C-alpha cells in the first residue's frame, strides 16, 4: 500500500502534509499536478509568486525537513492547446473552444486531472490518497467519503480552513497569494475574484495582456472570459479602479 497526498501547495493541501508530518502518518509521495499556460514557452498556469513559493520554498522544505518525496506531474496539453481546440460536434461545431468555462473547466478536466490519474495507475489501485478538504467543507467531504481510497487528514484531525491557514503560516509554508486572496488557482482562472484580477493586472501585466491578445482570436465558442465580461471589459474596469485609487491617494 502506498500513501500519497495530492498537493496544489494551497493552504489546505499543504496543511495535511504538515499534519502527516506532525502525527507520523504514513506518506510515500506528495504529488503535484502543475497546469501549464504555454508549454512551448515554459509559462506555467500558476501565479508567478505561487510558483516561486512551490519550487523554492515548499518543495525543498517538504523534501529536506519532512523527508517526503515530491513528484511533479504535467499534462502534454496546456491552456493554449485547449483554447484553440476545435469543437467537433454540437451547436458550436467548427468553432474553437476559446476561454475555459468556470463551472465546467476544461483545464481541470484535460490538463490537471489526467496526469494525476496516470500517476495513480502506476500504483495498481493499491494506495490511499490524502485530499485536503477541511472540516467546514461538508459537501466536499460527503463526496470524498464515496471513494474509500480517499481520506482527508484535515477532517481526521479536526481542522477548519482557517486552522489550516494558521498551521501553514506556523511552518513558514503559507503561499504569498494569501496576501491578496483566500483561494489558490490558475492566473487565467475565470472564477477569479476582483482582488486576484487586480493583482494580475498590476503585477503581471505581461500575463494579463496574453489574455487580452487571445480575446481577438476569431471563431471562439466562449466569447466572454467569464460569465459576465470579456477580458477587454475587465481590463477597462481594472484601469478605472487603478485611476480611482491613484486619485484617492493623491487627494490624501
Ligand atoms: S483554477 Fe480555475 S482555470 Fe485552473 S483548473 Fe481550476 S477552475 Fe480551471
């Protein structure tokens, strides 16, 4: 039997690695599935600060101090290939997919999950998988309990999301993304909050502009970037917010 922890290096999945360490739980591998925006140009889907944290802080600490092996798995598909994938049937036949749809994200389905499944297959069904779901996420826990091979150490040790965050901070393992948001996701995620979009716009304009460029691609099935707006409309809104902030600060 192998014991593995799926880890995105967000607070919940990292907290369970810490709990495994604290409570001497058996753990053979910490497995991370990295989503790529553009494999050819080596652009990750992680927010740059989070990616730096993963490779320069979290992985070294988990391997050297906790003694767990970290395995990074990646798909051969990326955001760019998904964006340009041609739809072969249904009402959008002949169009390209365009931006992922938040409530049925093809990036999760095609890029994130398959490499993890492929890795699990190498264990020939003889494994237990730790998934970081906190005590205050009852609906997700109900779904988790349906698969006997999956358990949550956060649930086992009575950890809520807030407690998981505190535990990560205590070990110097809290990603810097929690300075401006309370979730961890791809920088191109259509489910992002305004605080995350604003961070991207202000600190990683080169990445934000890649989305603006893609917006110009014709024959997209998903014309809007999220449920409400195109990325160009979002850029205008963020620009207004920035100007307002500068104006407010200038008036102080
Ligand atoms: S964070 Fe967003 S874009 Fe990335 S896989 Fe999840 S839902 Fe998709």
